């Protein structure tokens, strides 16, 4: 792990009665990256983010944030979108943002400039005078994300920032997170949406039952899982694909499949066999998707989309 970590979580444990929500968890967040804290429902993501933000104290272990042992010492340099979304429903959007900025000690003129800038960037400028309760849930979420950014924090911690957003807003928010990274900010976000994580983050920390089961750069993690995976998109009935020679594991969707191959199996032979019976729209040999790795590591099912393609074969 690099030395330029903005956040260090070391051997942290948190129990609630008999439930060990976080169990001897250690990870670091590198400065200037977007790190995804990934895991299934109940894995311990929110509890971890709450401890980082000083809402809960760990039972054991330590957390170092921007070089400080106490979050209180650096709170104004940290932005936090909590899991529980809470805005005052009767307040107007701009007024609410100014209120949040004031809590963070921002001078009014600067707060107004920042609020206007972010409302514009989040495509909410026309909602500035609307009451929060008049906004859709997705737009309320965007307002709350702005609330976490207004004081220009160095470290931005977002609990499930993309959940509940429509695809257009997901792309918008992802773009904003990437701009923040380009501006030297550091982002830690939690998500269980692997397809989204794959498009957004640099590093991952996958937690299961409160423990880190996989951590590192996304590319390294994917590469470590090999390149013997075929991603297919097709028209026709693909139900025979899992039975083709050399296929050791398959995930089949209506018009797409992810096939894991035995070491040394011929991808050409697989392509020929598939082409004989299907109209192939995409055929890519690549590392497994994050979703596949996730399922392999922690089991069960997740919602997601097939990995992006880099090579395409069209009929
Ligand atoms: P989700 O994606 O569903 O939000 P999560 O990964 O954020 O899940 P946590 O909310 O951290 O998971 O929960 C981890 C475990 O700790 C769960 O078993 C949960 O029921 C338990 N837990 C969390 N907070 C409390 C609490 N305040 N009191 C009792 N148990 C809790």
C-alpha cells in the first residue's frame, strides 16, 4: 500500500450485540483516487463509513483520517453523504444548501457562489427556489450530494451515491466524481452495484461479513482473475453455451453471456460453435467483470450489466 493514504482503517471491529458488523477490517484510501467500498447488503459498508465519520466509535482498531486520529480535528476537510438521506422538506433548495454550508463554517458569499456553481453542474439550477419536497427523490439526492461538496472538502465520503438515480443522472454524477478526482480530491464511496463501480472507481475494497476479502487497484484485481473469460452478446437462444467444451462456468442473461474457460481452451473454437447457432453481436476475451469476481468471492446474485467491450466481432 502506498504512503500517500488519506485514510487508514486499521484492524477495526464493531459489534452490535451478537452481530459483528465490521470484523478486523483494514484498508487504505490513496490520495487522488476514487475508492469503492463494495459488498452485499449487510456487509458492513455503512457501519464502516459511520465509524470513519465519527458517528460510531470502533470497539477496537484505529482510523486515521487526513493524518488525524480524531475526525473532529479534520471534519471541515471531509464531505459526507450519509446513508440516511435527510433534508428539511419545507426548505427551498438554495436556502438549504446555504444552511448546510453555514454548518461547515463557510462564509455566506463563498457559500452562495459554491451553491450556485454546483446547482448548475448538477443540472438543478432551475430548482434553486423550489421546496425540497417538490423535488423528485433523485434530485433530492443530488442536492444532498451537493451538500457534501459545498465546503470543498479534500476527502469526500459517499454512502451509495448512485443508488436511486436514473441512468442519465448516474452518468452525470459519475462524471462529477471523475472531475473531482482530476482536481486532486479523494473519494470513498460505497456501492453494491458492481457494473457502476467498474466504471467509476480506481481501487476497490470488497467486504463480506465485515471483513475485507479483496482489495487493490481495479485493473490489478481483474487481471489477477485472468483473461480466460469470454463476454458474448448475441441474438438467439444461448442456452447451449454453458455446455460447450472448455466452459467451466457460465452466467447467462437473455442476450448476453459471460463464460469462464478452462486454461488453454480455444476461444476460436468457442466462437465458431457460437456462430453456428447464434447471431453474434459481440465477442470479447477479457478479464472477468467485477460482478463475476464479486459473485465468486462472496456468492449469491447481484444486479448488473455485462462488462464493457474493448474488441468486437460483428457478423
Ligand atoms: P446495505 O448495503 O444493506 O446498506 P451495509 O453493507 O451498509 O448494507 P451495514 O448497514 O453496515 O451494512 O450493516 C452491517 C450489519 O450490522 C448488519 O447485519 C446490520 O443489521 C448490523 N447493524 C448495522 N447498524 C446497526 C445498529 N445500529 N444496530 C444493530 N445492528 C446494526
